C-alpha cells in the first residue's frame, strides 16, 4: 500500500513500568531505537492488561503512600505519557469510572515530578 502521508509515521510499542527493563519485552530498548530514529511513539499496554491497576499489595502501598488520591492505573499511564516523543497512550477501559479516572489525571498532564519518578522506581523495584 502506498504511504501518502509520510508525516504520519510512528512506532507502536508495548511499554509499561513493569516491562521497562524486561529482557523478553525490551520496552526500553525498543523505545530508545524509535527515538534514535526520530519516530513518534504510540504506546499500548500501559497498564499491562490491567495488572498494574491492581498491583501486589507492597506496590500499592508505595503508590498510595505517595499519592493516596491517585489510582494505581494512573501511575502506569503517567509513566508512559511522561516519555519524550509519545504522541498517544492507548489505555483500555472497561467502564465509565475508569474513563473518568483517566481523564482526571491526563486532562492537564505536564509530566512527572522527580518525586513521582522516584516513587515509580521504588514500585518497579518492589515488583521484581
């Protein structure tokens, strides 16, 4: 098929904080290659099929300790949305409440703070 819109080229990758360093999925490596070549990124599986919406209790405690009002899913989506060059984060939703949650933190999203990044790093380390 002839690509009549070359400016629309992008790379779609499976990225989430749990798989960022996973050697089987290579989320970080694939992302870095896409960025090296200047390709915008569309992200799928930011909540890892819902698994990061209900993480292990120890991870949930880390996230709730940092931001009691934020859902575990919001941390996962914000991790991916914070990456440079991301043009879209595809987040599967099962109900209106999940959609409203996504809208609540993405409406005016301006990136993660250093403290929020540290919280996600702790959660990721605990997930292993």
